[in-house]
């Protein structure tokens, strides 16, 4: 795909849902909204094949538009914000706006996949993926935290063994910095607990966390604190994401309350039974 640059004026801001249960739209995007001004190319990696774009802030973003699926966008938004609230070093992300003028210069296929309006954008990371040999370079506290976090949001897409895998983790060996990406497969209704604990990149941390009452209490408090952000996270989801079609006539089968109930599992001892 060729490079296409469009300078956009007269921004048309989309509405957001506010409130719990019965959502009501508000008139504008958050003031820190980034507008996409250039589509550089489409990634050849990942399930959703995001678009690599430049924002009007000068940053390069991996953008997951409507073609990634509305549920995928919602999963990314909820998981990313919960990760931040829990202290997980997730790659910087934000809502980005794809203007109509930009998609007009794309191929029909790419225009449909990127879509228009609010999308999920994650800032490009210029560091290498975590290798299996580097797993124990990651501080034990961080390994335990991410293991618990992925268990909490039912994210099986963090697999890494000596035979390979896709952990969706980046590691800066020089600064000893871990960066976490990709949560589009979180809240998987077909989540397999056995598979999770067999292949998770940090599975060796299971006994240190799940079998230690003090550690369990520590993580329970952190999860409780993170969940306090729930209402604000849901309220900031763009209105468009609650609909399957761009005309906003077909509602997405998404129930925030069922997600919340799922996340509240940590308040029961069964949460730590690995089942």
C-alpha cells in the first residue's frame, strides 16, 4: 500500500457514551484526542493486522480500526486502562480519530478495514520482542503481576516457551524495561485455564503467587484498586464502538455488567484455584 497523507481541517468529533447502564452521548472527544494524518502501511503481523499511522502529535501509532472488530477495540481499551491502573507497563495508547478525508484516498479494502472516526491507537515501540532466554531478566514482581493480570482478564495470548510463541512483550535489555502490548483477545469466552498455565510466558511464577497467601492478598488489593477505575473506563468508550455498522443501526452484543462480574472474581477464593 502506498503512503497517503491528508492534512485535515474542520474536525468532526464523535460522541461518547457517559453514565452506567443507560449511556448518553456527549458532544466531543477528550481534549487530548490525536487525529491520524497519515497512513504509512499496514502491518503484516498480528491477528488484526493494524495500520501503522502518523498522528498529528508526530507519534507513530499501530491503529486498530473497525476492521479489527468492535469487540477487539473495546477489549483493548478496557484491558489497557486496567493495566495502567494496576501498574502494568503497557505501551502508551489512546483513542485516535480517523478523518473521512484520510480514508477517501485509501483503497476500498483498506478504507473499510481502517474505518472512520474513533479507533484504538498504540504508540510504536522501537525495542525488540522478549526472548525466552530473557524471561528471568524481568523482575519477579513484574512477572507475577502480569501473570495475575492476564489471569484476571482471561488473556491467553501471552504464550512463550523454549519452542517459541508470541508473548506480545517487548524488552529493552539496556534499561531493563518491559513493555506490554495487545489485549484484543482478552475476555475470551472460550478461555482455557490449563492452556493458560501451561504456556504463559511467566508460568514459572505461578507457585510464588497462587500458593502464597500473603502474595494473594497483595494482588487482591491491587486488583481492587484497579477496578475502581471501571466506571470511567466504560464511560470513555466511543459511541461508535457499541455498533457493528458505520451507520450505527446494529448494536454490538456487549454487556459491560457481564465484564464487570467477570473481573470481580478475585473477591472469591476460587479465583486462586487456577480453574
